[in-house]
């Protein structure tokens, strides 16, 4: 099963761009990379998902190099409300099932 | 409803009691996941259903934990003879299909406290 490694925490200021990198050296051919955001007392919320190259939606961009052994979540112009824990996941499909492995996540703290 | 709903939101039980936690997934979602999240940690996978079939229960910590999804929609996680180490937030998530590559939609969890 592919394990992910992320920085434990990051600090930023309002209006800055934040890039969080995740390592997943053992990613399998069929695995997608998915990022979630979690606020206290809430369940994780889907941010973005990709397989290769670059994906962009209304809230973030995801950059995946050709070897797919890492990925970078980019949050443009963060605000105080982006303070949360961000998880990088790599799908692990096993026989007949699907086991998801969350790491400890990256705690992003946005300051005024 | 539009999202995944979990009940109760909070549950307090005495050590040794049995508890049952309910998850209402998004209508039509094939896959359903249960996770356990300790304070300050990421969610830990417990079990996975595809429709009514429990295809992966490798994350259940002991035989005191039991999950079911008899009609392929609502799911219940049951914990028998609760212990203090069972105190955690239990999260449920559903996803559209069984490929494993669709995003998971999470409920806000049940916070279980064992006294």
C-alpha cells in the first residue's frame, strides 16, 4: 500500500500562495492522488484529485510530475479560513476492496 | 439529504456497554467507508463496503467491532463491550462507484466517549 509523507505543519499569511508537497514513492499505476481539507469537528472535505500533470479547480491546483512519486497542492491567495489540516491520499485498491490510508496531514495556519 | 449524515453526533457510554453508530450515505453511492480518528491524528481506515458486501474489514481493531450495510444504503458500526481506548471520532464516507478512484464524501462523525 502506498504511504504518503507530508510536512507536519506550515505557516502562511493571508494573500500568499501556499504549496504543500506530498511524497508517495510507492504509488501504483492505477492510483489517483486525492487531497482533502479538514476543519475541527468536521469530516474531511474533498479538494482536488488528479492522476498526472496538472489539475485545477475553483479552489486549488494539483501538480503531479511525470514519475508521480510526489504531488503538490497549491492554494492561491490563502485566507484565514484556509487554516485547516490538509491530507494527501493515494488510493490503494486491493483484491475486491479499497483501503484508504490517511497520513497525519499538514496543519496549515494562516495568519493575518 | 445532500450529504452524508451520521448519528448520533455525540455518544457517551460507560465502559463495557455496547454502542451503535449510524451512517446515512449519499443516495445511490456504491462505496461506504468507516474510519476512526483519534485526537490530533488522521483518520484510520476501519472497513469498506461495496453495496451490501463488506469487502475489506482489515482495519477493524478487534472482534468487538462489527459493521453492516444490509440493504446497501444505511450502515451501522457496532462496538461491543466498549473500552476507554475506543474513545474517538468515527467517520463515515461514501463514494459514487466501486472503482476506488472517486472522491469520498464524509459525514461530520460521531464523537464517542467511553467513561
